[in-house]
C-alpha cells in the first residue's frame, strides 16, 4: 500500500500557520499584530489526479472542509468510492474559510501525495446539454503542497510544536511573590501544580532577572483570575519566552511551578568541536539560540517580535545549513514571506528584506538542489522583481518610496536613508543575479538572457552612482544629485563576503573598511555575520576567531544563555537590556545572534556546495589559531565529517563529489586519494563518498 | 449621542458572505461549489480615525476578532478607554481568519461609522529609539464598508436572512409517503411538528409536482437519520427551493409539515397596475420572482445555482430600480463579483459577464447618484479593464482564450463561439464607455480623455470587423480571417436597446432582426429582456405587451408561480422542466424571468433618470394597447407616481426635476405646469417635486 499524506494548495498551510503564529505576540498583555499585509489561503480549491488502474480499488477521502468528489465528472455523495479499472480523472474540491482546504486520500494504489495537482479556479462549467467544458487548457494547475502529515487523524490544521516538561532550577520567595529561575533562556507554557485559592495570579516574565522583577516595565506578562476550591494542575494557555518568572499570587498557593518547553523537533546534524572550550560554548549557545528561534518558521526573537522577518530569516537559513539542514523550515518561511499576488509592498515593508528573499531562494537551491520547489516559486520571484523594477527612479536607482522602510541595520553611527542608498542598489543587483541563476537552473533560456542583460545594466548603474573612483570603495548613498562622501560598511563588506569584487577593489575595501580600526563600528550580530564572513573570505581567520571570542564571549561573560539582538561593548549594566526606548526592549534570544554556527561551519570546517545540492562541493578546513577542529556539516542526504590539526586532515563524506583543498609547505601524503598541487603549496584531493581520507601534512 | 455602526474593510463582509452563500448549493445531497476563484477577506486590518474632542469622553470598543487599540501610538489593554480633550488619532487593528475583522466603537461623539478609514497594511514600524514611523504617506487608507449593523450585539458575521412560518396548502398521503404542496414556489427550511420515531426521513423537493415525486431524479433532497423517542419539533438545517415536498418516513410520524420562509426584508417601492388583469398577474409574479432571487445577493435561481452570476445580476439590478430600489443589494453583489486583486479570470469565468459588471456600475451611478461608492470601486474598474485589454488579439479583438467562457445566451439555434464574437466586442466598447463616464463623474480629466480615445478606437474596430456594410447590420463573428455571414440578435438588439446606433442602421436592424419573423428566435427571458427593451425603444409598445402576454402568460398558463430560466413555446409537457440533460435541470424561479418589472416600469410608466440619482429624469408614459396604467417608480429618496389613460396623465414626484413628455394630437391642458410643444404633437412639462400635475388631453 502506497503512503498517503495530507496535501493542500502550495503555500496555503504556511500562510495560515504564519498568520496564526505572528498574531500571538503580546506586549504587556496587549495583542500586538504585525503591520504588513497578511494574505489568506485560497478558500476553495480543486485537487486533481489522473489515474490508470489495472484493477478496481476502493478509496476513502478525508477532507478539511466541505468536500465535493468527482470521478470522470460524476459526483459522489459518499466519502468512500470504488474506482473501476482503467483511466480516470479524480477531482476533489474543498471549501474552508478557517483553515486551508486539504485532503487525505487512501487506497491500494491511489493516495494523496506530491504527485497531485491543485488549482484555485478549475473553471469547469457545464453547458446547456449538461456537458462539462474542457478545462485542462484554461486551468492553471500547480503541484500540491505537502509536508509530513501522514496520519489521517492529524490534519494540517492540528499542527502544534512539540512540548516536554521542564523544571525550574531555583524557586524562592521575594518581594510580594515568588521568583523562579529556569536556569537559561527558554520558551513554553508555565505550569502550576496543585494551584488552589481565589484571586489574581500575576506573572511577570523576564529574559533577565531585572526584567522579571520589574513589574512596571517587563515586556511580557499574564494576569489571570484564579478560582480553584480544589488543588488543580494548571497550564497557561499562551507560550512565552523567559528565563525568570516572577509570580504574585496573593490568596493563591501552589506546590510547584514548572513549564512545558515548546520546540520544533529537529536533529542537529551539524557539529563543531575544537580545543578552545570558549569557542565550543559559543557554538553550543549559538545552536541553542538558533533552535529556539526555529519554530513554525524562522523567527527573529522568541520574546519579541515572534514574527517572520526576511532579513533575519536569511541568516537563519544559512546557519541552518550548518546545523539542522531543515529544508522544510526554509521552504515554509520563504513561502510565507512571499505570500500571494499581488505584491503591494516590500516584504515586511523593508526594501532590503525583499532582496534577501531572492538571495535565500538561490542559497536554498544551492544547498539543497531542490529544483521542484524552485520551479514552483520561480513565477513569484519574477512578479516580486517586477514590483521592485517598477519602483526605480529615472536614474534606475531604488529610493525608499512612501511606505518603504530602508532598514539595513540598527547602527550606532548616523546613517542617511534618504536618496538612493548604495546597499539597496547592490542588493537589487544580487537579486537580479539570483533570479538569472534560477532561470538558468530551470533551463529557461529566454528568461536567463533577459535577466543577464538586466544584471549588467544594474551593475553599471551601481558603479556609476555608488562607487568612489578615487578611493576605490563604495559610498553610502546618492542624494540630491550627488554622491555622498560617507563610507559605510554595507555594500563594501557584503560584496566582499560574496566575493563579488575584482582584486584591486577587494584590497582597498579590506584596507579602508574591513580591517580599518577607524571605520564605522558594527554593533549587531546581524552585521557581524557579514563582517566576519568577509574577513574569512579574505583569509583573516585568526582575527575572526578573536572577534568571536570577544563579541560572543563577552555576552557569555555577561550571563547570556542565548545570544542577543544587539551587543555594544561600550554599554554598561542595564544598558545591555534596553532597546527601542524601553528598559527591556532588547531581545536576548535573537536568531541573528547565532552566526558562529555559520562562520565555524563554512569557514573553519570549510565546507560549501559548488554544484546545487552538494553534487560537488569544496572542503577547505582552517584552524585559525586553534590546535584542532572537528565536526560535521550536513548535506541533503548525509553529512561531511572533518578533522584537522596542524599535521593531519581527515575527511569522510556520505554523498556527492568533494574537493579537499589545503595549503601545506611540504608535500602531503594521502593513501586513499590522489593529491594534486593546484598552485604553489596549495593541494587538492578529489573526495569520493563513503571512504575516509587521511592526509598527513607532517 | 451619535449613532454607531459596525464597520469593516469595504467588500470584505460581502466576499465572506458570498463565499458562504454560494457554498450552500447541493445537488441531490452532494455539496456543489462554484468553479471560479473565491477571494478571502483581509484577515488583518487597521481602522483609523482622526479625532478632535472638546472634552474628554469614554469610548468602548467591540471587535470581531483579536483587537489592538492605539490612541496616539499608545496601546491599551482595556476595551473601554478615556480619550482626553484635544486632537488624537485612534487606531484599532483587528485579526480574524474566519470572519471579516469588524469593529463597533461607541462614545458620546466618537462612534464607528462611514467616516472611518481602513487599511490592510498600515506599515507602521518602530525604529530603534521606539519612535513610530510616519506612515500616513505610505499607507493606502480607504473608506470603511458598513451597512445596517447598528446593534453592538449583532455583528456582521451574525447576519441571517429573516424567516417566518408558512403552512402547506395541501398535504396528502401518496406512494410510500406524504406529499405537501405549499401552493406556490417558495424557499426556506422545512419544519416538522411533533416528529417522533426512528428511521430515515427522506425528503424530495420539487419546483414541480413531477420533480418532487421523482425520487430518482429530483434535483434537491435531504436524507436525515431520525431517532426521537419523544415527539419533537424539528427544523431542517438547510434552506431549499420548492413548491412540492415528497416525504418518505417509514417508522416516523409527525403532526404537521410547514416551513420557515426565508427572505430578505425589503419594501416594494415600485408598483404597477393596469386594466388588464393578466398583465397585472405577470407583474405580481415577476415581483415575487425577483424578491425570491434577491437574497444575500442577487442570485440566478433559488433551486439552482444559488450563485451570483454577473449577467443575471445585471438584469436584476435594472429590475430592482423599478421595484425595491435596494441599492445595498446592488452594491453587495457588485463588490462580491469584483472581489480582490489580482484579476486572473473573467467574472464567473464568462467574458460577457465581466463586461456586464462595468455596465452595472454605470447604471448604479445613474440610478442612485452614489458617487462615494463609485469612487471606491473605480480603481477596480480600471484593473479589470486592464485585464480585458491585455487579452485582445493583434486585431484588437477579444477572442475566448483558454479558460474563457463565451456565453451570451442559451440559444436554441447554432451559435459559433470561435474566433472573435461580435457581441463581445460590442460589450467591450460599452465597458470602456462606462468607465469613461465614471471617470468624468469623478472629474478625473486625464483618465476620461484616455478612455475616450480608447472608446473611439474600439468602436472603430467593432465596425471594421463586425459590421456588414451591405446589409447595414452586425454579423455574429469574425473567424479565421473573415467576417461570418450569420446575423444573430445579440449586438443588433443590445445596441438598439442602448439607443447606440445612427438612425439608418437602427432602421435596418429593426427591419432585418428585431421585427423579422424569420430571424433567429430568442427563447430565454434573459434575452427577451433586451429584445423587448429594444422594441420599446423603437416604439413598438403594443407588440411588447402582446409578447409579455404570450411569453409570460404562457408560463402562467402552464402553472408557473414564479418565472423560469427558459421557456420555449415549441416544447411540450415535461420538456418544460428539463435542461442541462437532466429532467428537472431547469430552474423554475429565475431572476431573469422577472423582466416585465423593468419593461413596464421603464417603458410603460416610462421613467428613467437623466442626470445621476434622478437629479433630472424623464417621464414618458405609454399605454400600448392598455386603457389605463398606474404605478410608482422609486427614486433614491422617494418615488414618482404616474397615472395615464387615453385622455389624462397624472404625475406626482418626491424629488429631483422631471420632464413629462407625451404625444397628443390636440393641445393638452395642465393647470399646474407649463406645457411646451417640443416638436409637432410632442409636449413636455417640467415637473417639480411635491406637487401634482394633471394633464388633460381629451
């Protein structure tokens, strides 16, 4: 019997779930919804499958919604029908306003799965004689969406994250109430055992102890009316982010306060270990941070905003490829962010966040090789790009129009957002380039040529307006008819990270921007990601390690158990907790804090795909100042294991064709592979999957 | 205290209600949904109101959905807040997936009403300092939608039609069960009094007795499992269309079967009476037919399809202006039909039905003068027109592309739908013309000029390809590079009805098409509407009366208690019931059957608006062969009363400035108005509202 799974219109499960998740944010008890447009699933869709049966079989249909079943145009009242042998067309139409229409069809050979098609307008009308129109030519069918809903009793709308009970580490009476410490940043539903009495249960959550105890200013709270004559175990209805919980409970008693930890069940397929325990701890806390923020979707922070932000998610995707390799989470997030036609605004209203979405699609293809998904989403890349291109000014530059948020970074230096900002032009260029590459992957020659021409045009515009010919670096913006003088890190560093510049320019950027102690300072882990990535790209691995040790190490020193939205070493004490004009406005568990996962995986273990989906890939392990490193980098169907110290490299891979590259002053030895000296002191070995390569460099 | 009302995003109540209504169709117990795309309401919207208060006041907010209240950017936890004196901005954001977000705000002076604005993307982000962005420039606010939901306890989602109990006229045992006759076509929920027993209650509905008794082929049925040990009053959950009900109830008894008649509460503001009782009965049954099909929306038929069809609705709008003048029903229907962006298909997938929508907007403006609604919908006229224009072929003609249904009529003669069909080009021309007229009404000069140029261009194309220069009439279509020979009624008659042709062409069409007994025969009331309208336009009132007497009179003769989807006098017996290859496929209560309302109101009472909203209007009463006619034609805020016989005309109006026009062989007399002889034997009198004009022609 073939395996059936729940299927739906692609993106609709994601849109519905994303709306629900994002509308769970509260601020001091007040519902706090997003400010961008929320799409809805198609409320009426038709699933379709062509069938060729050797012998008749019985199928049963379960639907989320009101359901119409047609076999070769004949409607059935029953939900279990017999399909005779031969060729047939099965169509199932479902209406559901609250949840995405979805079906689960099970038979001997006929099952709902990814091979079905679906449409939101079947256009099948019946003429006066009762004949149905031939619709196949007029109906836009697309491949259905599905995931892992293989149980007919658990339809997509029943999706919930997993939970498990966790205890507080310390609980003590303080002030007018009780303070519980769960030992580290966590997320879930508070649980009271044997709760009894009548009165107000006032709960103040804190990512820091200061926050939990500050009942007037903590960001998250729950006020609950309790009236239990009998001792009752009580779980709160809403999940929250916290380490500390301060509870006022006059007239109410309880035995114990614990929590249901709520999480997405995923495996950590990637790993990293080295001789430096601080770096290992940073990697572990990064992994914990990323896992906490990888939920229904990749979100920004677990206390705030609990929303899906494209720029934040873009970094999560890249970290994810080195930790969980959860492709489904990437797809969910990208589907949600793009939503439905028409495009009326930038993603999250932020211009740069629109562009990161394009880059995310390309990276997804590159890491996973999933051409199917890319094919499905490609039309939406084109329509989103059309939106962007239509907003260029007469010089071909994208300025922030009414309602556009030009974000880039929370920078502590003055940064102009007026006129055309250089970094946005650069991202537009990267987006066109990504679209061109996807068109090529899909072998859509005509589109690929069109986008290649556009790419050149936009690159020229970028250099014409934003490149300072004298200093050979990119300036910040072009405003009121002239190029600004200011040099900001953004275009320079991001392009360096992407290896996008000719050598001379790269050298100047490295000197004037990247390694220049007087250059403008980056104070968010968000941009540390690109800054340290760029440093690795120019071979500054030791400096990157030291930055990791100081920037992330400092947060650990300050008591962090997950990494923060922002960290500025110039700040003191409670300043570290404040942001957005609020004393605890800062998120202390923010996905973009977890970038060491990416840096250590990509640049120290040194693995990245060359051809899509790790068909071919490079392994270029770097020690920096470490004595040894060891770890795994996941690939679509396996992993790459690497060990390196000063005298030995060991590599073992599960799939694809790798190239191990390393520098060595004397000729290395490898018994299982052929060593080629590709340039002076640089050696490569072709790595076949399934066998270990040991390279002696001693 | 000002009156508060529930408000929502315009169109969203209508879209949600229309989806629910249209997904109530069943065919022999099987759920039967539409085949076109169903949009969804915006699930997250923000309502906004600028306030200037002399003294502080308390307001309370009720919302359908999760709700966020902000006054000048400050969020409130409570739903009752105090607004201090001064200038403020109140913003209320609501999330609701299942029903359209809606609010009811009540205070002394601050109330939710039509003056509020709403957006589906407020784009209000907060920067790092906690400052909200200035969003006013980037957010597209529109005026809210509202209707008559003035009770805080009855939100829009609770909307239901009214019901009242009605008894069966006869109930008798027959076959294996009981047959109830409700005396005439009706609609509602069947009710059983003192139902008792255990078993199957099988209910077969019939618009005819034949249908109810034909358990194997009746179109509508309900099979219900009953298990009542005690006698119970039981009302069926779903409303149905029927006159007869045949009930099989082995093992089950009941005292009485009755029904809850379900209807839209509206007044019949228009009326018509004359000396011919057959014509009076036709008018009465037409009014009943239109009322039955005027429900949540203007639907086609009450048995089938119970859907909103733009072409059918277009005629209902026009009939409605002469009976109920229910502007809200017209707006609801037009909002639903247009739905949301993007346009991916013709309305109802039918090309002609897209065009009727444009005509409907223009007529709505013309009859109601409601510039507000027209302003709101105008952008959607433009985007729908863009969709159409983009689908023209290289000759500028609209052919049916894949998925387009070219309907026009259920004709009993062979009609080609291939190539470019002339009538579709004519409707495109009319649609551009309607859009141009709306642009003018909105004083949008630039658009009006653009559409005027387009109108000329499309008119030229129409004449170039579809007009037969020799015969001076319009041919059916242009296919495979040449004009067809066939002359069909459509463009010719529709254009005549619209008074669109120069005199010479009009004469030829009248002779060759309209009054030609050998011309192709129209067999639907749908096209009888235009055919008889055209006859009136060319002064053939007597013939029209005779057609009404024979066509609609024949249906009455055959026992009709409401008018049918189709009537062909060549058919016999049960043939009258069949359609679509099904013995009872024909709808016996179809809105387009009610056109005598329009014909008698517009062409016999003779009233139509000249300037929008009856600011000025014409009254030109015609007797045809009748001795006297008398009746009312509603206007936005009143009505026009008319009496006429051979020697006297009496007119009384409530608003606007009318022109009474009539032909008389000798000079008439009117004591209250000034008679002008506008041409030989044609007289006009200016009619002021509020006084009676009596014209003696004897």
